[in-house]
C-alpha cells in the first residue's frame, strides 16, 4: 500500500508543478522486493515539460491499486477472523 501511496504522491506533485518553469518531475520507480511486496524509489527526473494527462492517469491508477490492496487486506482480515471464530 505504501507503493501505491508513493505513486499517488509523485503523480500529484507532477500535476502541481506542471506549469512551472524548469519543473523537475518526480518519478516513482517500483521493483519487486526479495521477501515479497514492492520497493519504491522516488527520484527527480531531468527538467522537462510534464505531461498532465499522463500524470492524471498515473494518479487514477495509483488510487485504483491502493483501493484494490485495501480490499484484499479487508478480505484477509475477515478470513483470519473466521478462522479464529471456528477454532475457539
């Protein structure tokens, strides 16, 4: 979920600075973690015009991913609760 939040943060920042002179977009680079999950590295890109449409799509994708992960966590929590109810 942190990776989704980082992607959303970088997209929001890029949208906010899109019209500024010498804007440096923030890139959220994700990679698989060795123990499972996702590692996210935030870095500044070179000064370049920011494509607002791409940043909006990134923000929407990050939001959808975050909500999907939250749904999975709620479902897992419910299943664990059911296991404890049955074993007790």
